[in-house]
């Protein structure tokens, strides 16, 4: 997430704070400072009143951190990669790559967070008012996250329970439907009673739609490998041709990016963005991007799309044994997905795409 600062590293996972956290910490501190017990410390004398208020605001994010860490550690046990935990204005998010789709594992990962929050809250229900309030927030965190709607943990729990019966994609659709329905009810209810509810409902609705889109796309592309979709034997350029030559190639061939190859090896990639502000007689080597992200022909198409999204790039050279064997672009993948969506239900697979080559026009 942009505008995040790393605050520590726990169990090999980077913990980051988004800049929005500073604002919410201030607001929370103010709320605890101004409120009467049991939800605030306005009855105390300064400096204890201020110290307690700040500590409680920070504690809320500690509770979120424990919650996200629980998801992450269970995910790690199942072999998933946890890139980072980001704390931000709405709470926290653990960026877990390739969450296992087996229902049992998804269930365990999803339930771990609310369970940890719940257990923590049990230990905190003591006579000490600070701990009791902290425990109370952990309990809310557990219950709120169990709402059966994406992007809450409850949405994942529901999907994992439905997957066995309906399959992953349909289970997602049902869970998303439940999420949207709850969000709409909550949103309307909020308009009359509490506008915060409406905001949270909006957040849930957007999360549900995003999850649906991601899973639908992933489902559509599941059978396709980069090899099936890439443009094979792409046009490569040598590092010592000029920017002018590249521009002319772009005009003629209508491709906006070319791998740069020297002695048969990939050394860079030159795209429209690299040449647009460069001098005409500059050589490609001087303007190309050197940090080239590549994929193998055996990489799944969905994974390639994910990489492009993460790195914000439009195309990836496909490399096999150090040689460029193809190029795959985001627009190619999106086109494929659009076509597949129209023919959803018609049985098609990567195998079919490979076997049908078509005839050349004469
Ligand atoms: Zn959670």
C-alpha cells in the first residue's frame, strides 16, 4: 500500500503503518479523553487522563495487529506467503499471497483472527478498567469480523463452508450475495440511525464486489498458462538502435513495448513511456528499463496478471532458459477473460486454445 511506513518486523512479516493511522490515533485519543467511563477517561486527572487515552488508542491497533498476525501465522503454516501487515484507518490487512483454496485451510486462516481476538478479550475481562475496555474492543473486533460478508473474515468462513457443496466460484457468488444484501440493509439502517454504519456498509459492499471480480477472473483463467496466451517469438530490439527506430517500429507494428536482447540474452525492456521524452538519436540502452520482471511459459495467466497489477506494468517478457520466447500483455489477458466470460458455461480450456491454430490468410 502506498504511503505506508514500516514500523517493525514480526515472525518474518513486515508490519507497516499507513499515514491515515496518525489521523485515526488522534481522533481515538480525543474520544477516550473526552468520554466518561466506561468508554473514556474524562474522570481522571492529567497527566493520567492523557496517558490512558493515548495508550488506549494505541492498544486498539495492537488488538488489530494481534488479529492480523493470527491470520498470517496460520496462513504461513499452510505454506502461503505473507508479504506484510498494514495498519490503516479501517483497521488492518494482512497481505497474504495465494491463500489456499482448500475449504479446511481457508476456514482455519479466516477463523484464526476472530478466535484470537475473542480469546484475548476473555483474558482481559478483569477489574482493571483499562484492561476491561481493551478486552471489550477485542470482543467487538471478533464479532464484527464474523459478519458473514466479504471482505470480513465471516465472508471467508461462509465461503469455506459452502465450497464443498457448491464449488469455489459458486460459493464465492453466494457469499458475495449475502455480503451485498447485508451491506444494503446496514446502509439503509445507518441512514436513519448512525451514518458510520452507512460508511462501513459501503466499505463492505465495495469489498464484496472486488472479491467477486477477483474470484470470477481467477476462475475464468484457471486453466490457462502463459504459454497459451502469450505472443510467441516476439519482436526484440538490440540495445544500440536509436529511439527514433523504436518509435518507427511502434508506429508500424502497433506494439508499445519491446524486449531488448543482447547476444541472445534479455537485458531490458523499452516501452512507449521510455521513449516519449527521450531524444531521437539516443540509443535504446540509455533509455530502457533494466529491472525486467519476467514470467515462465508455465506460469498461470492469473498469476501473470497479478504480477502486472502489483508492479503496475502492462507487459511481461516470457523467458525460458534465458531466452525470450514470448511476450504477454495485460490487454491480451483482459481480452481473453472478456471472451471467456461471454462463453461461460461452454467448456473450454487452455488445451483447446493450444490445439486450434487456424489457417493463414491468402
Ligand atoms: Zn480478520
